[in-house]
C-alpha cells in the first residue's frame, strides 16, 4: 500500500505543478483574475495533499488500515475538491456548465477533512514511545 500511496502522491504533485504553471501562464489571458485565484486554490490544496500522502506513505506511525482509508479519502477528496474547482474556474471556456456539479466541492473538502481526522485518531491512540 505504501508504494501505491507514494506513487499517487508524486503524481498529484506533478499534476499540481503542471496545472499551476498552466493557470499562471496559459489561462492568464482567457479567464478573469478572480477565476485564476480560484484555480490556484485548487492547485494549492492538491499540492498540500500530495505532500500529506508522501508523509502517510512513508511513515510507520500510522496503521495500515488507517493508511488505506486515508489514501482513498484523500484521493477522492482531491478529485472532487480540486477537480471541481478547476472546472468552475474555467467554466467560461467550455460548453459544459460546471456549476451543476459545484455541490461536489464541499463533499471533496469534507473527505479531505475526514482523512486528517482519521490520522488524528490514529495519533491519539498511539502509545507514547512509538
């Protein structure tokens, strides 16, 4: 599971750098400054959670069951949260109206919060010397 988590973390990191560069340079003339800021929020949270998964996949402090749950919550959370933000920020560039799926943004955020909560619970259960 650790290898899968680490590979996913690296891919999320790579994609967030590519999307960040695209947002800063490629979208500059196509969408509003406010939409660029929104897009950057998606990039930022994607990168935060790429780093988070790097930690999860490389530590022995978290039990395997929790790692698996955190992995899926984080992956789906990033797809829902950041993915919907990318769509909403670039809504004016497509024929699809991303506003109709905007409700998944807070669901994605909730999944990301839950991933952190499960980590916290694991840490609270940890013996002092681990």
